[in-house]
C-alpha cells in the first residue's frame, strides 16, 4: 500500500465516522434506546471482525485478554456517554465535542510518563475551550446543555482509550487486542440492556439498517482500516485525516437531518478543529524530528 492510498483510507475512516453521528441520531429519534443501540452496534462489529479473523481467536493470550478488557471498558464508557448525550444534543455538537479527546491525550501521557505537554498542547487546549464555549454555551446564564456535558465526559474516556491503545498495542497483538475489546464492549452493553430492560425485538427497518451500518462500517471496518493504514503514514498526518469526522458530521447533519448551523456554531467548530490540528502537528515545528523517528 502506497502512502497516498493509506491517506485516502484514513480519509474514508473520517468520513464514515462522520456519517456515524447521523446514523446514530436516526436510530435514537426512531425510539431505540441508547444502550440497546450500543449493544447491537458492538455485536454486529464483533461478529463482523470474528468472521474475518476467526483463526486468531485460538491464539489469544491472558495478557491480551486483560489488555483488551481494559480498552473495551474505556470504549464502552466512551460510547455510553456519547450515545446518551446525543439524545439531548444535536449530532453536529456531539461530533465536535467528542473530537476534544485528541487534545486531552498529551495530558494523560504526562500523568503516566511524566512528559510535560509543550506550548502547542497548552495552546490547543485554550483554543478548544474557546470553541466549546462558542458551540455549547447558550443563553445569558452560560449554562451547558445536559447532552453537551455527557459528550465532554465521553471525550475523556475516549482519550483514555487512545492513550492506553498506544501503550498496549506495542506489547500485544493488535488484531487480537481489537477482538477482545469488541467482545468486552458487547458484553457490558448487553448487561446494561438487561438491567434497564431496553432489549426489544420491536425495531423498525430504518433503525436496524442504521445500527447495522454503525456496527459494520463505523465500528468494524473503521477499526480495521485505521490499524492497517496507519502503518504507511505519520501519526500527525493520520490524526488530521481522522479528525475530518468533525467536518463531515455537521455537514451531513445539515444535509440529512436539516440541523441549523449558526455562525457562532461554525466558529466554535472551527476553533475545536484548529485546536486538534495544532495539538497533533505543532504547526510544522518538529516535523523533521518526527520523520527521523
């Protein structure tokens, strides 16, 4: 695979993730509960990747199980807060606020590796905070919507997932790690559905297709495509391409769901996206050092 092919693959991941917010909103608006949607999404993804990598199941080690369970818990919590938050906010705001997880990663690395964030990490955090204010603060009391707060919490768990994925994927097999984390998310989602009584067979065709799309494409294919393509490009370039989900989500929400994009929301979204780019690229400084490593 050539470098430009990998970049196109990562751009496709960003597009699919962006469409995922719209598909989730369609399912939720149709009456399906958030946790039942999560369970179906995780189950479809688990079945899909198991069919492809069924031979790997026999080689899973205890270390990979422990690592996969940890990642699966973070993934479950992240999707839980994101999906429930989407009930109370718009798809575009949910997508943009989820994107701040990339900005949080340097600070989590600081906690575990004692590596202090540089000026670009601080700058990106300030830009991100301003963007969140423009996008989410409404009225004269500057209060946050319930869905906005839940989505920001989900960003923290996704940041933990990204951080520990970077650590653990270097120590165990990435494919088997992905299998275990998908199974973990499926089990936790199922248990949650059982306790809150949200399992139902009364799912419309539109809801089923939306969740099937989320499971196979936004979860199954995207994780596999991202893992493959990032072997042929730099982390900074990959991050920018993956963050295009923050561009595709509001555009698709505007075109499909007819959500209104105000100038204030557009400005806030732009600041959040810029903060992600600054955090990952450092505006070009240190690029030679990154390429040499």
